[in-house]
């Protein structure tokens, strides 16, 4: 009897211990399952952020490839323009050399004409006297020569002498006139050539200036492309750092190790790729009107105003001039503002994912329904249209 009681007591102890162990095991399983379920939202969020980072990195790589290809094309154009500019410069130098030669010929011709005219002016009095004397002889020259000569032989010699002198004077005058006429034609031809060369030089200078401007424009474009490539590399680097942190967080979540602090994607790498906070038409642009620091987008009342990027709610409440206002902090002094809300759907300190509603559209200061949206990067307002996705 005692042995049966002892056996029963021992069995009861074993059963109780088994039950306790089972309960502890069940609790441990529950804790593990609870932890696993608790990690599911964090893991899903981290995976979504990692996918978004990868997609944006791929887009930045495509942009980098496009910029590199564009720069190669522009560099090729620049080399061609440099050759064109050198050819035009050589053309200008050649035209200048031709113009200098023509001017030298004009100067030489002008000097010859001046010398001939001076010689003619010096001989003109004597020549005029001889011509007048010959003219005075007229038809009676033979009679006068006959009366003034002692014999016929002298008369013949005198006649021949007078005729020879008259012919010599006429030939000299005619030769002088022909020479002056030829020199005049030569000078007119040279003057025409000089005019043509001046036109050629003006044309060559314009072409040279155009080639220089085009080359300068290509050089400026290359500098702009280099600046964009540097910015692209910087943004890709920022995004890669965030992606590495996300991968480390995912590994921690998979292995069950304590996850590091929450990782957020930087805003700057998503310039030009942010989704619109609402679907609608821009009715007021950046830098215009009272909403000079942001834009106003028309949308039906009650439509969801969605976060353009992940962030923390830094402000949610009424703010003078903005009505119901939500401000999201995206880190690194980057913020997005959603004003003129009909209702606010988030609380200060809450984490908001991109695309998540932060409130609903209400009436704006202009009286129509819409959303006031503003972006601040490095603490300074920027044109949201340069950051939102083109549509």
C-alpha cells in the first residue's frame, strides 16, 4: 500500500514536471512566434526599402550611362568644332596675307602713277611750248622752213627734224596716257580685289566666331555634364550606404539578432523621381504669388494627400497661413510640407512610409480645393517640380 502510494506520488511529480516543462516550452514557442510576428512588419518594411533603393540605384546607373554617352558625343562634337575653328582662323590669316599683298600692290601702283604724273607735270611746260610752235607752223610750215633755210638740203633736214620731234612728242604723250590708263585699271582691279578680300575676311571672321561660340557652348555643356555625373555619383554613394545598412538589418532580422536602429533612405538621391502628393494640376508655381516657397496642386476635397518620401512627422496641427499642416522630416535637413489639409491623418513622432496618406485635401487660401506642397532641402526651399516625377 505504501509502495503504491509512493509510486503514485512519484508519477505525479513526473507528470507535474512534464507539464511545467511543456508549459515553459509552449511559452517559449509563443514568445518566439510573437517575436517572429513582431519582426514581420519590420522585415517587410526593410525589404520594401531595399527594393526601392535598388530600383533607384539602377535608375541612377542608367542616368550615369546616359550622361557618359552624351559626354562622349559632345566631346566628339567639340573636337570637330576645334578643327573647324582652326580652319577658320587659318582662313582669316590667309585672307589677311592676301589683303596685305594687294594693299602693297595698290601702294606700288599709286606711287608709280604719282611719279608719272609728277614727271608729266614737269615736262608739260616744255612740251606745250613745242606743240604750240609746231601748231603755229600749220600749213605754211614748209614755206617758212624754205625761207629760213639756205638750200633745199637743209630744208629737208629741217622738215624731217620737225616731224621727228612732233612724232616723238606725240608718242611720249600717248605712251604716258596709256601707262596712266593701265595703271588706273590695275589700281581699280586691286581696289576691287581688296573689297572682295574684306568681304571674305568678314565672312571668315563670322564663321570663326560662330565656331568659337559653338565650341564654348559644347565646353560649357561638358562642364554641366561633369557636374551632373559628379552629383549622380555622390547620390549613388549615399544610396549605397543606406542600402548596405538595410541589407545588414535584413540579416539581423533573419537570424533573430537584435536589429540596429531603423534605417531611412535619404531624400536627395530621389530628385526627379518622387511621387506626387496628389493627382492634379499645378495652379500656383514655385516663386510666384503668396505661396512663393512651394506649389499649389488642385485636387478634389477629401482626396488623400500622400507622403512623397519616408519620414518622421515633425509637426501635425494648425499653423498660421497653412491651415492644417503636416511636416515630414526626411533627415539631413530635408523636409516636405503638406498644407491646407481638410483633416490630418498622422500624429507627431509617427513614422510615415512614402505613399502613405498624411491627411486629406481641403480648401486652399485661394478658395479652391487643393493641396499646398513644399520641399526644403538642406533647410532651403526648392522647386518641387524639379524633384517630383515628370508626368
